[in-house]
């Protein structure tokens, strides 16, 4: 009887632990539904066509602020010009702009992203296998601002204003060769620039304000680092000499429109899962009492 009781106890503990795990996953998925997507498709069309992005040849210009959308770029040889407008997310798990590589093929080529304010995203701009692309004159206020990985080459990240709104993210993470990171202004990150497994990258004329570790290299061969300026504002750390940084991008001010409604989450915890968990405990207790009575 002791063996039966012990086995049953272990079974119930295991069942209850799994119920809590499933409940947590279900709750996370329910409370953070994915954002809808705006696609710049392989044929150059915009989907959905009603969003405030105007196409003129190979130039795509925002005509208003965009709230609670992600942008997916599926074509080459274009310019995405924010015109000073804002792409705003929810500060959770979302990626503001993804330059999506071809299925089983190379990544995007000759894409420029400029003059945009990107805020409240986990990731600002993400790309893989990227070539000859430019990210310039943007303001990004994201947990992780720019992630180019893997095998991204001959790209330029220049004259951007990069701000960490919360947490301790990595501002720019790049894996590749012959990239230029120059003239950017970094504010309050754990790690400013991380370069991994590439060669002949150039990091120059950047300004780091209150960044724990401005630059970190991993297997990066012949990386050129010059004329970067660091200001440390922690009270317990001595400040390093600084010079006046280059002027920051100053996107044209735009009228703030009423944002789209924030996604509605579920009630504080899924009721069905709570009931199921309680019922499991009750059944376990009843079975334990039953077996104890049989023993006597």
C-alpha cells in the first residue's frame, strides 16, 4: 500500500507540474498574439494596400505613423523612407522590420532604410545574408536595435540615434565582413556593438553614452576601430575624455495620429486551465484518502 501511495503522489506532482507549464505557455501565447504584417512583396506591391506607405518607383515612403504592425521586406533594390514618421510596437517580442531572405537563396540586396523612428519593439531591424544595404539617419528605441546575422557583407549602418528604453540589450549585432558602422549615437545599452566571425569591418566615429561595453569582437579579423567616443555616466565609474559628437539625425516632425487599439489580452489567467488544475488536485486527494481507507 505504501508503494501505491508513493507512486500516486509522484504521479500527481508530475501531473500538476505539467499542468502549470502548459498553462504558462498557453497564457503567454494568448496574451501576446503576433502583430499583423505589412509586406513589401517580391513584385514590389504593398500588402495590405491600405497602409500609409506610398510607392513611387523603387522608393517607399511613409505618409503617416504606423502602430502595432511589423514590416516584412521581400524584394531588392528599394528605399524605405520613413519621412520622419514613427513605426511603433508594444515593447514585447516583435520585430519592427525584417529583411527576409529568399527561400533557400541569398538575402536581400541594395535595400536602404532611412529617416524612420522605430520604437517599442524587441528588435528594430533584423536581416540574414544581407548584401550592400544601408541603414541610415534613423532613430531606434528598442531592446535590440539592429541584428545582421549570419553572413552579412558590404553593408553600412550610419548616423543613427540608438536608444535603449529598458532592460540590457545589445544595440548592434553583426556577423559578416566588410561592413561599416559609423557616426551612430548609442545611449544606455549593456553592449553597444558586437561583431562576430567576420573580417575587414570598420567601426568609426561612433558616440557611446552610458554603454557598459561599447565594442566587443569575437573571431573578427582585421577590424578597424577608430575615433569612437565614450562617455560613462555611472557615478561609481570615472568618465573618459570626450569630444563633441557629430550632429544626430533630426527627422522631420510629424503630427501624432490616434494609434490603433492595443491588442486585447485574455482575462488574468485562463479559467479552463485553473479549473483543470484544481480538479486534478481534488481527484488526487480523493484517491489518497480512498487508498488509506482500504489499508485500514
